[in-house]
C-alpha cells in the first residue's frame, strides 16, 4: 500500500521570459551608433509525458515542485537570449491533471507516449532595437520578459482498463483475475487482501481485453469509508463492470443485499451505477450456492443484467463469461477520456487590467500593468511619451474617465502615483 500512490498535489512554474536589452552600437570611428539591444529568450514550457513504465505517483511524494528554465536576457549587437529548456514531467498512463483552484481538467494522459504542454513559458522581452522608428531613432527603453506564475495542480491516477472487477472484499475478484489472465495478484482468505488495483489481459476474438481488479468496497465507500474513495476513481474509465458476488453467502451475508449495496456506493460516487454490468456469481462450489443463484437471477432480472455462475477454486464457467464480456465490449463506447476544460497560458494578454477607486485614489492593477511599468524609462522623454500612448491604446485612460477620474486626480499604478491629465 505504501508504494502505491494515486493522488498527489504538485506545483509547477513555466520559465520566465528573458529581458530585452537596452544597448547602442559602439564602434571606433562610428558616431551615434543606433540601438542594437537584442530580444530576451522565451521561457521553457512545462510538459507532461505519459510513461508506460510508470504505475504509481509515488515519485511525486518526494518531489512536488517543478520549475522550467528561464529564458536568457538579450544582449548587445542584436544578440537574442537563449530560450529556456522545457521541463518534462513523466507521469503514469491514466493520470488526470486538474487545476487545484477551479478543479478543471488541464490534461488527461490516457495514451502511452503522449506529450502535452500544461504551462507555456513567458515571452522574451523586446530589445530597444524593436522600438526604433524614423522619428525615434534612439529609444532609451526595452521590454522585460513575461514573468510566469506558480500553479498548483492535483494529480489523480485513474486506471486504464476495459473491464473493472468490483464487489465486496473477499468475494474472489483477485482469484478470478488470476484464473482469466496471466496476472498474479495477491490472493488470501481475508478482507482487503488487495490494496492496489491489479491489471491483467485476456484475449478473445483476436482482441486484448484489459481487466482491473479493484480493491473491495464496503458500505460508505462513496463517502470515503474503508478504501472506497481511494479506489473508486479506478472504476471511472472502465467500459464494463464485472460485479462479483459471493453467491454462497459463506460469510453470513446475503448476496442480493451485497449486490444492492455495491451499486449504491457506485451511484454515490457519480454515474458509475449506470455503467453496464455483468453479474459474476463466484464460489459456486460451496453449499447454498445453487439456491442463492436462482434468487440472484430473479433479483437482477428487472435490470436486464446477465448472470454467470463461476468457481475460481475449480476454474469453471470462465469461458462463457469471457466470451460474453468480449461480445458486450464490441458494442460499448471507448474508454472514458476526460476532456480538457482549461488551457493555462502564461502569455499575459496586453491590456488586461482593473480600475478601482479607493478613497480619492484610482488604482489600476493587473499583470499587464506591471509589465508596462517595467518597460518604461521614466527619465527619458520618448519613453514617457510611449508610455502615455500605450495607456490610451489599452483603454486605461478611458476606463479611468468612466470610473470618475477628473483632471488632477491621483492615479496609482502598482507603487507609482501620477496626476490624471485629460
């Protein structure tokens, strides 16, 4: 149990963009060389890679902070800064990444070898050579690179399997997996022998079917009792459920009541109770099994479920069960894929800002405003003119006017204050 981890929290940050260079050409015998500041390099992206050789999120318990490389600053002589190296985070196939703040799905890594970008590196800033015009031949300012933010993500590992074996503890799910596939799960005559999902493959009609032995559920599993919430997530992707019951009632429980209780727990976790099911009545070699089998058939008849009597101990009844499973899968939709609900882009769009009035001061805030201030040389007249034009182009002047700003009112941008001028 300690080595199997299927949900973790991590933080990740794309690389910052490098700053643009403020530089002028200097060469002997060349008077008043023009601007030659190079652009900063873009920051590195953060990527996820679905590694088929990984089967647990255990590694993320020891390392949970990930940062891509920053882009280098631009240099003189129009030298562009080096781009930051991308950071590749390897995850098991079946990992779903969610944004912690919103819960939205960022990536579903359900294909082996798939690579997805989850965070884009910041853009490199422009060097002063970019701002040269016929009327502004010596721009004394450059743009900084885009600074990226730290994001917190929740990672969940949801097993990739066509068929999930569900049922109460000790009903024989692991035994069935060992009989039908080459998998060798731990088998024992006590509850919670299985503590992690086990996978096996069975071949029918020329196709491979992946079976997952899900740890036993108990009453209250959907609320987290026992191992419930820890492993119900592994049933979410399955196309078909093999609902295993101890049809002999060997532990003093009634098989029909077990069946109803497990379906109640599946429904409590979402729409899992609507997933197609085949009822597998195990332990047919034990006394009272035949009597309970007829009662089970009557019990599930209104639901339309097929019922298959089997015995893992004597290895009987599994050919019919697997043939029916394969035929049923042919008509079912593919394994569930969690659609991406949000794309996190670190490239801040110009003009994103807010205007708030606090007392007699009009505050303008936003990431783009911080970038704009970093770009301005307040000791240079041309740079200040460019700053004012940008405020008008982004609509900040109009927004201040709509908020009630009048001539001479105080406007605060980050930690700098200005007088509002119409």
